[in-house]
């Protein structure tokens, strides 16, 4: 799928988690619902860091360009080192390592570890990075062109600072789910994991499929492209994505938000 659909699906997924939490009697504090939805929307773009034309590879200028080169080469090297006889030969690392459940879990765990060991600046950095990606994904029409980058960074920095300040207040969710001393913001890795997995599921619906289960082998392939029957798949950017899935994500996200806040 394309970036906007990925971001919308990520936000909708976290709002769905909030709805599920409310249904079980453990209503999520609204700052956690908001921050998690934005983080998940941003994280849903992150697996495409292995592709030079992706939103995340352009979002932070030379820094993300250089990181994209590294991730692409790393992904390709891992693919070559672990491919089985049935896996095709390829010339790049797109839709390999970063599109797996293992990558999602490792990135999420890394964010959680950074949040509880790195202090406030680590939390602000995690929020800033994902706010930039969320803005780029959800407001794609307004952020086109390199001239908008500085404005996006400033908006993301201000948003990260405000959201962190709200979360820090007692009862607002810095210790949501993990309540022991020193575990504040440990939950930040959860929307990161969810966003990455939602991205992978979205890509699995397209014609190329997605090797979500790596490194678990399936038959003669270790990089098996998981997906529905081919007749049910679509091309990225097609009318199915734009006219069906994106409106559906908006509707589901709205319903999930209302349920999470106990409005319905």
C-alpha cells in the first residue's frame, strides 16, 4: 500500500486497541489514545525505510537517506544469507527484513528500552520521529515538496513536547499498563510494533505479498510472500486502496475512537 493508507490503518489499529481496552473495563487515558494513534500512524510507514522513494526515506533529509542505504544493504545481505532454494534471486532488500514480525518486535522493544533508560529526551525523540512520519502520512497533500519539511519538523517537535508534557501529569498515562517505578513510557514500544505489523498486513494484500513470517520456513521458501488468494489482491495506489480501504480505515478509526472514549 501507499503511505497515506498505511498511516490511516496504523491510527485505526491503535484506536481499535483503545476500544478493546474500554470494552474490558480498562479505559485508556485519552493522552495515551492520542499519542498511541499518532505513534502507530508513524510506525506504519517505518518498514519502508528499505526503499529510497518511501516517505520515511525522505522525511529527515540526508539522515534518513543515509539510513535507507544502510537498511537496504543490510536487508539484502540478510536475504542472501538466509534464502532457501525456492526463494527467488533479487537485487535489493525492499520488502524483506523490515517487513517481518521479528523486525517489528525488535524495533518496538528497542523503543521501549530507550524510553525507560534514556530519560525524557529519549521519549521526546521517539515521539518526534513518529510525529514527523504521522504528519507526512496523514496530511500527505499538505506536506508535498521539500519546502514543507522544516514546517513539518517544527510542528512535530512542538507536538512531541506538548504530548510528553500532558502524559507526564499524574493519571494521564506515562505509567499506563506498566505501573512499577521506573517503567514509565515502557508502553511506547507497543504502538511501534502494532504499526509495523499493520504495514506488513497491508502489503500482504497487494500483488507482491509480504514475508511476514520470516525466518519461519514454509516449504522450499524462507521468505514466503504471505497474502490472500491472488484474485483478492490489488496493486498499490489502485482504486481499491483509494476508494475502498482508506475510507474504511477512516470510518473504523472514528468508531474505535468513540468506543475508546466511551461515547458509544
